[in-house]
């Protein structure tokens, strides 16, 4: 079993419901969730829209190899209404990225691990530093806390709170 860190996020529709459904589908199809970050609300990265994202990182124990994990994740995204296009970044119901898979470094046309842009995105580093502040990035050899503290991304990321009856 390997520990994989996954980022879930979306900014279309009932964002909280999509996060909950994504986590449920990961539990049923991918493995056991061993830790979950708080939920964060953040500005979109890479495109302009008024719709803020909800994001959460989960640590999962899985026996799936990385490419099989990617296949399952893409199926979950499709189940939750994700439609991929070649138009770059855009609003979405659900996006799930593999941030880390143990200490593996993979660089293929299908999959790059660690996620190639994670060190430059505060919406990724904030929940990663919450879950695993002392974990070292396998390529950059810096801790998640160090990367968060030195991240140049200035987009706002704040912990999401909502009325319990709405969550």
C-alpha cells in the first residue's frame, strides 16, 4: 500500500456536494482515506471567473499503481460531470489531481508526479502543509511548510466555513 495525496476541487454547482461525492467515490473505488485537510476556498488559477473554488487534499492508502489510480480518478471526475476540453483552464464540477504518490517521481506523457505545478500554487500548498508540513517534495527537496512559506502565488486562499445545515 502506498500513500497518495490527492487534490479535489471544483467551482460549479453545489461545490460542497461535489466534494463530498468525490470523497465518497474515492473511498469506494481507490482506497482508504487516512487524512483530510480542511476545505479551502480560493480564487481560480489560470483563468478569470467570479466562481470561487472549494479545494481539499486527502491522503489515501491505495494498492493501485499510479496509472490505474489516474484512470479511476478520471472516471470519478466524469461521473461527477467533468467535461474536459482543449480550451485550457475552465470552470468545473470536479477536478482531482495526484499531487504525490509515495516518493515516486514519474514523468511520462500520461502522468507527471509530483504534480508539476504544485509548488507554485498556494491553494495546493496550504492544505498540503496542514496535512504533512514536514513531508519533503521528492524533486525540490523542500518541505511542504517551506514551499508554502516561500510560495510566490498571492491569490487568496482561506479556510471555508459554512452553516452546518448547508454543508
